[in-house]
């Protein structure tokens, strides 16, 4: 199965395309505002409003052999601990080997942002190269999840 943390996910269509090609059930999880897909393999899950409700829903279900698409690092850590494979929107895999460093960097950056309330900007825009890198990485990850 593929679980998509759908809030602010720029690659939902790409995930659906790859998941459909492999005949995988997909869960698009958000707290609303997502247009449901007509694809019978895609289930839109709308969770109640609240902090991390969508993350909790995904983390409680994702396990070995599943793929999770998210940019949320704490959610990724929980899914990795459950044995799931995790991929960020830019095609970067999050694994047992790198999640500790990614969590530490996230916390450091949060502290730096809190220390400078005048800091502006949010990073570079999502590009076609990011989309291509994501598609390639997702294809490899789906194949790895399917192998015993």
C-alpha cells in the first residue's frame, strides 16, 4: 500500500500514476480540501481537524512493505520504526540510517527560525527536476517494497 500525507503534497498525481501501474491501494490522507480521485485504487481519507491527526492515522497503519509519501519528519520517523519505506516529495528516501540526522537538522532549523523572527523565505520552488527525481525514486521504492 501507499500512504500519502496529502496536505501540501505536490506529487499526488505522480503517486497515483505509479501506484496504479503497480496495482497498489493508495490512501490520500488529509483533514479536507482534497479532491477525491475517481481511481478505484485511491481512497481519500479525511480526518478530523487537529494537530497531527493525519500523521497519527498514517503512522498507526503503515508497516513493512508499505510506502509512505511525506515531508513530515516526525511522521517519517514513526513509519520507519514500523518498517515502512518513506519518501519525501523531492525524491529523497528517509531510512533508518538517515532519519536521526534529518530529525536533528529539523530541530536545529526550528530553533534557528525561532531565534530570528524576522527571517523570511521558505526555500526554493518545486521544479520539474524535483518531480522527475521523485518519480524515479518512487518507482525504485515501490519495487523494493514488493520484493521479499
